[in-house]
């Protein structure tokens, strides 16, 4: 479904991605892990076309996104959804209006259908009846769940998650993981999840990719990554700091 | 000396960068107008915020300027025995210069600052990226409605500013300073033509365009965090104010040459 081919990206003079190659199949959940600043979120932004690579190709359903204008990207982005790290809810709109936004933009539903879609989406993320609240009135976990409801309400083919559990307590993190698994089952979406949270990665991922110094360092199943003896993988999975790895 | 040259060079390149970003935004606006229909509901919301809510400020500043200007002009004109000449001078100045400029400066401060802060905050909190991720063209959603709303609102606001400025000039000149009302009104109507009002309205549209595009550009290209938003807002207000005054200079000469 998605192919990243030899992606290079330099931001503010720093080489963030140095030749990323990835193939993501339809219906799979791929988790991208790695240390801070290794290019996980930048990779996600390339998939959505929010950033264009300096070199390389991003293919979505066989179509190369490289060189497409913002207007040409619109029909492609209609098949995608993204959960942003801090929710990115529109603070001038209520929860209900935020969720209705992509549906109203699409313009295919009547107002009654939109209202029932809002109710359904909020119940799915266990926030039933909260549509009139403003984003400023929500906790971090609630914002992420509303953002998840907004990202999924259009039932996209591909859903991108940027650190869905960062900054949340373990209970809320677990509920977000369960939501992702539930969405995966019910809507059969392709998911790409960026996270630091190894527990979450193993729980939701079909495959896990570890980025290191802007390259794919390891790609395998959760079992394979847990049993890997590669020092970089081992240190990351077990959360052990190692000066020699850090300065490599 | 080298430090001075470095500062000059850095600022020159920053200026060029802003010019480039501004040109790209203008192209984006044209592209958006070509590909998407105008979101009139957002335009209406912005007219309320930019136009209707700005009316008290515009009326107050227009009235104050008209009153003070009439008082100052009367001081000298009465020495020359031309007290009734205050009316046309106030009306002429309000229509051609004071009305549009004072209104433009107030709108740059009130609306321009708000535009750049709002768009800057949206950018730093990834709301602009969220729009793009939901297949919405940010220029179409954020810039075009604001631009159209300000292009509609500015002539109306300037009209109010001119009307209340002339009215305040009358109140100061006639009841307070004792100018003969019949002469005042007659001279005002005789020496103030529709083309004077036209100049003010043409200026108002250009000022609205300048304020909105500069402030949108600064907001959408702001730096990171609260500091980035604050800096963008300051730059937006300063740049749009300077641009407005420079534009006024050239428009005045062009219109005078065209109308003479």
C-alpha cells in the first residue's frame, strides 16, 4: 500500500532521514520506534505528504507523491487520517464540531447523518455525550481520544498515529492501545504508529521498525525484536542507556 | 564594521525571504480562488469579527481625528477670516487621507494582530497540518475568507470613519467654535466631491488587501512556540503599518496624477 524508497531529508542542516526504505502492506499495523530525533515523525509526515523528501520516492497505492502540489494531494489525503502528537484539535470548535469537520468538508452526508456519526465516534472512544465541550476543557488523554475519533470518523484506508500514548498515564495509554486494536479489527485499516512506548509497540504492532541515525536499523515482528541480540535494539527495547551506543 | 555589515546582510536576506514567502502566498491565493469555491459562511463570520466588531474603534478614532483637525485648522483659518473654510478642509482631509489612514492603522493593530496570532498559534499547535491532513487547503480555509471579509469591510469602515470625522468636525466648528452653519455646510458640499470619497474608498480596499495578506503571511510562517507567535505578531503589525504608509504615498501620487 505504501512504499518509501531511499528517502533522504535534511532539516536545518541536520540529516534527519538518510535512505529510509519501507514497504507497508494493506491491513497491517506497522510501528515505528527509535530514539528522539531519529526521524520517526518526519517519516510519518512524508507518508501524508506534509513533507516532501529531498531525495527518494513515497508511493501510496502505486502513486508517487513526490512533486505533487497541495491541490493534487487532496484526493490522496482523503484516504488517510492522522492522530497528531498533541491532538491538534481546532480550539475554536467544540468536540462535536471537530469530529464533524472532515465529514462537513467531504460534503457527502446530511446534517442528521453527521450528528449520528459524531455520537458513534465519541462512543467508540468512550467519550459519549461530550460533544459540546471545548478542547480547552479536556485532559490530555481525552484530547487524544477526540483526535482519534476525528481521524477515524471518515473511515480512512490509512491511519497514522504520532505518539498516541506519549504523556499519558499507563491506564489511559492502555485504553488508547485497545482503541487502536479495536479500530484495526472493526475498520480493517492500515496503521502506521510512531511511538517510544515498547509495551504499546508490542501490543499493537504486526511489525516493528527501529530507526537509528535516519536509517532502518531493524525490521521484524514483536517477538523478533524482543529476542534480538543486536546491541542498539537490545538497549532500546530494554530502556538501557549506553554511552557507546548513544555517541555512535 | 564587519559586525555592522553582517547585521545589514542578515536583515536584507530576511527581508528577501519574507518577500518570497509573501509572493508565494499571493500565488496560493490565486490558485485557491481558481480551484475552490468561496466559503461564504466563513466570510460572514470574519465580516462580523473584522468589520462589525471594529466599528466602535473606527468611529471613535475617526471622530477624534475629525474634531482635533477641525479645531487646529480653525485656529489658523479664523486668523485669516476664513472660519467657514474649516468644513471643506476637514472633509477633504478626512475623505482622502485621515479617514483611510487612521482606519487602516486601527485595523492593522486590531485585526492584523489577531490574524497573525491566530494563524501562528494554529501553525505551532499543528492545527494547520491537521487541516492539510484532512484534505483541506489551508489558504482556501484560512486566508481567502479573511481576505474577502476585509476587502468588503474596509470600505464600509472607512466610510464610517469619514462620516463621523466630518460630523465631529462640524460639532466642534459650529456649536463650539461658532462658525456659521450655513457657510460651513455650503462650502463643505461645494469643495468636496464624490471623487474625494472615491479616493478614500480605493485606498481602503488596497489597505485591506495589504493588511490581510501581510498578517496572514507572518502568521503562517511564524517560528516555534509562544516566542515565535509573539515575534510574528509584532512583525505583522509593524510590517503592515509600514506597508500601509508606503502604499498610501504611492497611491496618493498615482490617483492625483490620474484624476488631474
